């Protein structure tokens, strides 16, 4: 696979064009916003946390396919999970985005991979200037969870 | 086609490969590449003449001062003005800040108005927002016409006798549209307002005679015209430079320093506090020498041709939208576009794989992005070293981007 094909996998383009849980929440919820001032990517997150579990979430944003797909995949990955699980996921995502070439415990072709669709974002590592695009939604999530007093 | 292709040999970086392909550098509106004579001039200064300027009686100090002042006079000649009307600054942004603070803080108050256009670079917007906040003067916008040019059809409605400053760009770094200098100067002067021309994208690309433009102040930047980063120029009419207070105090900008007050050095040195970027000034001088040898008419003609070719080729790409004038007599060589639903950052990444450097983003012009109702654009910008073949490479890479995004 060329570096470009690895970056723009089918699943990324699908999430870019059909973002999951796009919108806003009413009622009591956490809210956080993030942006990358250098490129203008924006991401906003509404989150409901009940008894330590993320029970609902909605996102808004605009930006490149990587930033928006990363956010959409994140939505799929966090709703229904406990905050503890999500914090573990955030750590794994961070590890995945910082691993250099070579042996990669998160390689999707290895048995027991853990991040599901999110692993499609591994191709971003070959494009260092785009890593901040993939990180945007996750930094916003971190802000939102910080408000939950964790 | 005008024959400037031979100049490419003067630019070492143009021999580079990027991702296995020859570099196609289409980001000169962000910064230009540097020819060998500019690099040599700075090296030669450091190797043989390095000393501080305007201080000390030793031979090296005299040589450095002579070269620094000689650069100023070459830059002055390049824009057809007197040396005393060119002050060195850190860049065009710094020069606008000198005007905004040095003039604005001392002349503006509540009830006054500052007029800018919606197509300004943040460098010619944010300082005026700050001065507006400090003085209570109101910031007013000029909108664009359907060719993306600052709309002058109803100027008297905007530029009335409350307006003290009209600040605008000579050429948009996004749309490439040329600023309607004459109309804005006439409108401003008819109500006694001063004019500030952001020449960062104009001076590098067209013959400019500062004294003939009619504006009160003009700024430009070395690195956008083959020179080094970290230096630019503030030009003003003599009386405007006299009445402009310096923004920075320190060494070199003074006449007499007492315990509790000081007097300033004459123009332009009162604007040059501290040790200036000496090598950069000398590099800036070498850059205008280089442009002068090529001839600015030839530079402008070359850019018109390549821009016309780019507009034609880009319009062959399905789903591609260009944001800027179609008429090359109304524009320069910065061409902004979008392609289907492919975000400009994705476009920039994809074409970079073919060695093509374009800019993606808001181009330091967010109000313009909002006006155009796009979050960002992609931009290819051309200079004297670009070739038609490079436009072809760009178009090929854009077709590849369509495939990657499944647009056929």
C-alpha cells in the first residue's frame, strides 16, 4: 500500500463523509471545544457521563478528513464505555500515534489488536505534520473529561 | 512564454527532490526561495566585515555601517524613493505595528474610524483591532465585489469624515486581487484620512514607485522577495515619518539621553532601536539588486503568463472552484481554490507526495474565509522561478487527489 493509500483508508473517508453522532445534546451534559489555530480545524464535543459511564455524546466540527474522521471514530469508540475504559483508550491512542516505524504491538494485522477502526489512523504517523489533526478530537475529549472531575 | 527559466540555476533549493520527485515550489506567497547571490552577500558580510553598525570608529565598524546603509539606499531605489524614507523593521507585520501604535495611539480617539478591507491579512487587521481597543476608535470593513476585489462602488458611504486611517493590501495573499489603490487613496484624502498600504504581496511582484502611489505609509517584507527572513521595510512620506512616534526605545534610535528624558535620532534611525539585523539588511539589498537585474516588468509579465496558464489548467479540473479574479490584469500570482469535498489540508498532503508545495488553511485571513464561506482554501502561488511544466505537475497531482478521495 502506498503511504497515501495507507493515510486515506476507505474507513477514514467513510467517517469523513458520514460522521457519526454529529450534532449537539440538550439537557445536562459536558461540553468542550478544541481547534488547531495554525490550520483552522475545529471540533466540539457534548458528553453525558452517568455513574462513571459515557452514556451519550455528540460532535460538531469542521476540518480535514483526518481530524473529522478521528473524531467520528472516537464517538463510536467511547459511547457505552466507562470513563476508566475511555481513559485507557486515550492512552492507547496516544501510544499508537507516537510509535515509530518497526515492531508495532498495535499493528492491525497482528492478532489481538485493540483499537478497531481507529487503527486506520496509524497511517497518519508517516505524515508528522498531520498528527495534530488526528489528536484534536482526543485533546477535546480530555478537556471534557477533566470537567467531570476525574 | 517569457524566458526566465534560466534563473532557476541561481536557486540551490530548486534542485531538491521531495518525496522522490523534483520540488515544485508553489508557495512563494508564504515565503520565496533565495538565490545564491543573496546567500553569498550575507556570508561575505559575516566572513569579512562583521561588526556593529553606527558605533565605534574602527575599520570593520565603518565597513559594516557602509554596507548596511548601502543596502538601505538600494532598497530605496528599488521602490523609487529616498533612503531616508526607508526604515528597517523586523518585517511587514512589525512595520504595520509601528504605524498602528506610533500613529494610531497618538492621533485616534473615540468617535474616529479605522477602515480596513475584509480581505486583509491578519498583519493588517489585528494591530488595528488592538488600536481600536486602546483608543475607542471604531473598526469598519470594506467588502468585496463579485471579482473578489475591494468594492469601491460606494466608498463615500464608508469613508466619511469620521475616518482617520484607511489600511489595505496592494494584493491579496489569498485571492490574488490587486488593491484599488487610486480609488482608496482619493477617498481617504478627500476626508483628510491617511492611507496605509500593505505592500507585502505587491512590492515583490510589480514595479512600484512609492512616491507615485499617493499613500502615506507602505510596508513590505524581504523574505517575500528573495531576501532573508527577519527584515522588512517601513516607507512613509517624509512628514508622515516625522510625525510617527517610534514604538521601541533603546540604543541607536536616540539623539541625546538624559536621566529622565531623551530625544530621538532623525528619521529613519529613530525607528531602529537596538542592533539591527545587519546581515539580513545586506541580504535584502542583494535581493532587490537581483530583482532589479531581472527587471520588475519582466517579473510581472512572467507571473501574468504563468497565472493565466494556471487559471486555464485548473479550470479543467472537475469540481475545482477558484476564489479570485479571472482577469490577470486585475490580479497577481496567488491562486486560491477548493476541490470538491476534499479539505485543503488533505489536498496539500496528497500533492506533496508528488513534490508539490502548496499552502492550505486560512492564510492568516480568517475574516476573508468567513466572507467566502469556506473554512480554508488551497493556494498555489507563483514567482519568477516557476515554470508552466510545474503547473502541469500540480494539475496531475490534483487529479490523483480526486482518485484518492473517490471522485473519479
